[in-house]
C-alpha cells in the first residue's frame, strides 16, 4: 500500500462514466479513498450502494450533489455523506472541472 503517494506523479484513470477520472489513494477490504476529477458539464447518473456508505470532500469546483432527491450546490471545503441504500448522483454544471476526495466504508452487516 505504501505510506506516501506523490499524487501529482500518478496517472488519472478514466472511469466508467464519461467525464470522470480518478487516482486511487487507499484501497482496503473495508473501504477506500480516491481523488476524482469531474470534467465540466459531466454528470454521474443516479445510483445507490447497498453495502457501502460514501463520502465526498470538495477540493475544487462547484459540484451539484443530489442525495435522496435533494439537490446541494457544493463548493470548496464542503463535505457530503451518501448513506448506503440512498440514491445519489454527482454533476458538474460549470465550465470548470471539479476535484473531489471520494471515500467509501463498506457496511458488510447491512
């Protein structure tokens, strides 16, 4: 795993949704953390996770988070919790990219 990662030397890995790419920072059996870049005018469709809770910290940009049909206009330093089994989506409605820290904690007993 390593105790130090020089993130500026890591490659961005294109995600399965157009406009989303990431750098895995921590990958553990019970969760993880990645840096995610969201291109301008990109959106991740509504979905939910039955076995994990996600959390998102906004490093840069102004993403729109929809959590259980409620919209939140995010800005730098905002923190979002996406509980397991609650539908959510992420969008970047601006002409600037967003940079997010996205983490997950697995809820195996749920």
